[in-house]
């Protein structure tokens, strides 16, 4: 028998579970998320290990879904000193890198921005020769001045040759250990958004490195010598090496962990998942046991990006949502929340702030804290507030559906006790056992995945050949991320003809997933 730890960081709570090799939950815990995030993770880890009472030598895997990288970008803290290299002159000079990015973020990341000759057309033809001499000059100029480099070439999802050669040059001059982020490995078609995603990836590499090393050290201090994996935002895991190379894929891994956990706890492969935390409620969609991916560009810290992200709606409703009176009468519901201070500020816990949890307890919908502390509240007003809270969730559910038909809804997260067993638009409402730690369970049970997205010109390649190339690359990506090659299989294929490009071009996206590579562990 061996065991694995799953930890997931939310805005209000950090949850941890310890499960055995048959995926049975041995112990679970929920601790307040701390301001620095890290100490809260360590508290949850130590608590779940202590509660489980299993020999530490038998804990072989540890999985973490964390908000470190998101926080670094949003707060503009601890970001790398980066160089931004765009390969595309003379075709890509009209709009400079970082245009449209908030001024404060541009101030952090825009100190070393260069545009050089090179890049490709949609069909793989060169726009211009790569200016290698200029790249050598730039690299020499940057010695000792940057921590990482972001390289984006025009149409690199079609041809990555110029990005790869540029990376070789920077490694030659600045050292093989210099982190270099390449856009064809991160984003999709669309130069500016792919470039922004690559820049943000390069900016949080040190944050990811410190976080991964700190987590491993904390485990070792507890006597746990486990193979460590990190949650990524498609509901799967990646190895330490992969996480440090592509830290941007950890952004929004919390909701996807909950979605995967909900699928595991209920056995459903297709459903809507409503994850109710202390601050927000996230609604996502399960499709074939994996989170549905967003087809829209996503803003991260104000920067528009197009790397893969889950299709999630977040609304300001949670256990800590603040209910306040308006001067003109009536009340406002959120979006402000007491967050991790719920047990200090909520009325049922002896505090002085009316929250959504207090409303649910006052109406007998939930058993928490001291109900006598909310017995004085006006029941009619509480009923109206509660109805408004439920309606907010029902409207969000309706937005996520692709048809008018009712669908199964899975309620997870500690705050899901607030909501009833019947919701409009739901064919059934399920609240599985261990719903409160579904996010940590999702982190613990997830597979390893790899995904690629490329543009192929079918005038040069047969469609089946292009698909085979894409499948092989996706399988290789999953294996490199830590999956057992013998278990990797294709879980999703998308083939979209690009009518606006000549030459019978098509965009192919393939995702592969497999079990943890136990042999390497």
C-alpha cells in the first residue's frame, strides 16, 4: 500500500487529502489560506499527514494546486527581469510588444524589448531571414541584466525553426541554464496574445522555482520523500521540471482540480460543476471527465492571452460573501467577502459581519457555528436574500449550458452547503461525500497530460498524416510531463479549417493523457 497527498489552494481555504493506492480517502483537512499562501500550504500538509497516522515512508506522491503564479502577476510582485524578443520584422513592426498591457505591468516587464527580422508566413515560408547577428548582439547586451527571455516568432505554431534557433543563440551567450520561454510551446495562433502569454510565463519562472523547491523541502522536513507533481489548468498534473518551464499552466488550476474531483466523486463524465468557496463560486463544465476549454482570449493581470484556459464563470457568491444595508433601503449582496476571516467575522462565529453563511444558518439551511447568534434576524428578509443568492448561481448555470435542456449539476466546495438540492436548469443536483475537499481530491487523482496546437497546410500534407504528427507530438508532451508512455492515450482532437487563410490551412489541437509514471518514481 502506498499513499499520495493532494493539496489545493483556494482564496479562503487550503484543502488537503491523503488517499491510498485504491483512491480511498484516509484523511482530509481544511485550513485557512494565509496571506503568503506558502505557510498555509505547509500547515495543511502537516495537518493531513498527522491526521492520517500512516508511515511517512509510504507517502510516495504529493500533488499541489497553487495560486503562487496568479498572485505574482496580479500583485506585480517577485517577477523576473525579462527580455522580450519578437521575431517578425519587417512584417510585425506596426504594433509593438506589450501594447494594451496595463502600464504598471509594462513597467515591470518592458525594460528590454526587441524586434528582429525573421518569422514565417501561414504556410511556413520565411518572411525574412532570421537576423542571427542581431540576436547575438542583443544577447551580449543582456549579460547580467535579465533572469529569463521570452521569444515569439510570427506564425511559430506553423514553423518553430526561428524560435528554436534564437533560443540556441541566447543559451550560447547567456548560458545553458537561462530560462527561455518559446511561444509555440505556450500559446495559440494570434501573435499579440501568444506573445503576452509567453512574456507572463517567463516572468513567473523564479516564483515557480522557489515554490516547487520550498514544497519539496517542506515534505522532506516532515520525513516524506515523495515524487512531486503540480496541478495545471486542464485538470491534469505536471512534473516539477515541467512546472518550472511552463509555470503559466498553473494559473486557474484550482477550479479544474474541483471539476476533476467532482467527476471522480460522482462517477459522472459529463455535467456542470458548481464549486462554492468562501469568496467566489466557480461554474465549469465536465466533458468526457475533463474540464471544457475556453475558446476565448483570457486576460491575466490585465494582459490579453490565448493559451489554454478552462471555460469558467466566477461570480462573487461564497460562504464569506458580505450582506450590507443600503442607505436608500434594501441590501447589497457581495461581491466583497470576509474570505478566510469568516470564522472571526461571521455572526454565527461571534463576529459582527452579516455573511451568506449567516443567512443560511438563520434559515436552517446549514448547521454551522452558533445559530442563536442569528436568531434575531428578520426571516422574511433572510428568505429574500437567500433567494437572490440562489438566483445568482442559477443564472450562471444557465450561461454555461449549451442548450435549454436540464443537465446534472454537481455541488462541491465547503460553501456548497449554502445551496438547496434543487436548482433551476438542473436535471439533478448531486452533493457527493467529501464534497468540501473535492479540489484536493482532484489534485490527488489527476492524470498527466500533454497538448499541442498547430496550423498545418493540407496542400502539402495529407490530413491523416497531419493528424498523426499532431497525435505523436501530444503523446510526447504527456510523456515529457511525467506520464507513463504505456498508459497515454488521445482524449481530445479538434480540427478546425481556417477559411481566412489560403492553401487549405487547418488548426489541429490534440490532447493526450496518461497515468503517473510509477517506474520513474
